[in-house]
């Protein structure tokens, strides 16, 4: 007889529920990244940050940083992995250093996994 598959912790950030699959029942959705991003934007992100991330200046700079970094996650690249970057991350967080919000030297391209580890 085969033993039951071992339980592990849900991979949803901050959740410690035990599950046999990647995510617990509460956090399993068809597109968990979209759902969690929606929840973050709606309930946790402050209004001024939301307007900043929708500004034409940020959108233009974000594209430029992705091009500068060849659309590759810079943390993965340092570890010898080639992973597409999906996020541009503020090294000095926006809420702490608003003056560096549009400074390209304060930005780095990251994949979703590395970005989640940063936060």
C-alpha cells in the first residue's frame, strides 16, 4: 500500500495552511497571481501609489528599465538562471523614498518569484 502524499505548506504568501497540493482551498484559483494582485490593489495599496503606478511617467520608465535589463530577472541572472522579468522593483521602497520613485538607478527587473521574496 502506498502512503498518503505528504502535506506541505500553502505557497500563497503569508498562508501557513497545510495542503496536499501547491495551494490550500482558500487560495487556489484559476489565476492566483491575478487574484492576489487584484486583492492587493484593492485593499492594501494606498491610493497615491496606485495613481503613481498608472502614471505615464512610470509606464514609460518601467518599459525602459525592462529593456535596459534585457527583460531578464536580475536576481536569477546573478544565480546563473535565465528567467523573464515581469516586474520592475524599487530597491528603496516607494513608501519610504518617494524622491527616488522615478530614478532608474533605484529600479531593477525581477521575475514574480524574486519580487515576492523581496517583499
